[in-house]
C-alpha cells in the first residue's frame, strides 16, 4: 500500500490527470506476466513530478500506457476527471535518446513535431527561431546534430518537445546519457525553461539527486513484478536547491531508505 510523507499543500487543486489501478500484463493465459500492478498516479497542472524505482519496474511501460502506445490490461486513466483511453493529443513524450535526424539542421529538427501536427512550415520555423535564445541555441540554427555536444542535442530535443505546446510532458531519463557536470548544468537550465512554460511534467529518473533537485513530488515505485507506486515524497523547498542543505539531506536519507526496501 502506498504511503505518503511530507506532501505540501494538501488543499491544492484537483489533478490535471490521474490513473486508478492502472496495470499491464504481457502475454495471455498461463504465460501472462504482470508488468505493472495497480498504479495510482496523480499530477496537477504545472507540477513537476519525478518517478523513481528499480530497473525493470515498469516506469517506461507506464509512460507508454499514458501515451497510448500500449493498451492497459486493467484500470483507467482520467484527464480532468473524465475517463479517457490515453493522453495522446494532450502530451509530448521525450525519450532518453534525443532522436534527432542527422540530415536535418537544428531548426528543422526542432520543428519536426509541429510539421507532423500539420503546422505550416513557415510558421513552425518562425516559432522555433524565436525560442532558440531561450534554449541556448542562438547561432546554431543551421548546425547538424553531429556538430553539437550531448547537452546541446538534449536542448534541441526539449525545444522540439516544448514547441508542441502540450500541457503534459513525459520525460524518460532525458539527462541520463550526459556526464555529471553537463547533467547538473542542463538540470539548472531545464528548471528555468519549465518555470517559463509551466507544463505538468512527469520525469523518469534513476538519479536520486536529480529527483530531489528538480521535483515538487517524488513517487517511488516498488520492485518488479507487479510494480506499484508505494510511496510519495513531497519536496517543499524553494529552487534552486543546495545539495548540502540539511532538509534536502533528510529527504535524501528517507528516499534512499525507501528504495533500499524494494
């Protein structure tokens, strides 16, 4: 059963979306394998939630259910308290790999999502060009992906994601492939971008420090099989946060303890 600690603002508004007992089985009959148990998740508008847990616990499968790439075996998804089959059309989904097309420039990679959604090319390019300075990409519009650092490639991928103007972002370990110094820099930059646009974000991470530095709430998933969200930890601390702050150290100890008990 899920437990809850230190969750700020209990009077907060109802969730933008939530799941009730959402689960996934792979296979049928005696060979069926349950990947996700009954997952209860809720996220409010403008909130940044981190999802953390052991490898193989189904974090990416949960994202695929929300995005409509997989069909739930049981449970339901609600958007603004209305049951829906998935959140497709209301979310953008950014995976760990930047998935930039090597033959397209920074600008043309950034507008790919808009083009696929049917936006006029001229309008899409104008919108992307206006945001290049915000994403630290001014002067790089014509560069190809192989001319960029790993951190800059992730900025292009996030620009492509943000440009779609969805109210929900699913980020699946977007900074996991970066070295520690670059990751810390990109995290600080990402917070500034998030504070400007304020989508609801669910961030999958294996990095305890990343979860603590970025999230409003951290949801801990149990070990597989039949993983569920077993605990929710609120991080009611002002940003930017200092890793050495006593309150953050206390939260880190509690989170590590929860993960070790999986």
